[in-house]
């Protein structure tokens, strides 16, 4: 029985999403007792963040997540997939409005589609945060953070908001198996 530790220090995109799914799937072949995901990310693409959240929640072993220094934007969604969540003493969480980069010209129909997708992603993000932090002593006002007023949380605020249950480094067994994803 072993713990597998995956360190994810990358943006959230197609490539890193595939890498994280592959590393976790390979770890499952070794029948670990738990998976610890150490995260440092400035976020990335919504679709891949939600994909990774759903993937991690579906794993047949307990998943713990740990903030190595900064978890921002869609990184919060991946982070919240952990059943147990912790953060380093000197770390932060950032919730802020979504933005897209558009290339080339678009017509009215495409613009309406983009707006619809942004609204849906914002609502999905809000629901996940509220579900995973339910019962916190200081609930987060995610809707306002995603539209106009970003929110930076230090570990103490993250603890009060339910983002984490512990401040400090997770204890790792000596026989843990390590791998990493960097971009």
C-alpha cells in the first residue's frame, strides 16, 4: 500500500490536462492507498479545469490536494477536488473574473455563444466552490469575485472559508511514489 504524489506546477491547458490524467491513471495501476496532488498554478482554460475536477472526483482512491505556493483562477477548481485540502504557510489563493483571448473577427452569433459559455462557466465555478466549502465559518462570495471584485486569500482566510482544512505541509510516507508535471 503506497501513496502516490503528483506535483503539478503548470498552467491548465490541453497538454497539462492530458499529462495529469495520464500520471493519475498510471498511479492507479499500482493500486495506491491515496493520491496527493501538490499544486502551484496560475490557472488556465475553464474546460480543462472542469475536466480535471470531474476526473479527480471520480478516482477510486482518496485524493488530497496541497497548495505549494499559489493556486489561482481555475486552479481553485482542481484544488477543490481534494477530499482533504491543505496549504503551505506562505501560500495564496486567488479568485478573479474570467477572461478569454479572441483571435480574428467574430460575428454576433459567435459573440453570443462566447457570452453564454462565460456565464455557464462562471455559474459552474460558483456551484463547485459553494459545494466544496459548505459549512465554512466565513463563506466566499464567489459570484462577486468572478464578476468585478477579485479575492485573494491567505492560508488563514482559506481555512475560515473552507478552501482548506489544514495549514502546513502534508506528511508524506517514506515509501511514497513521486512524479511531476511542469510546463
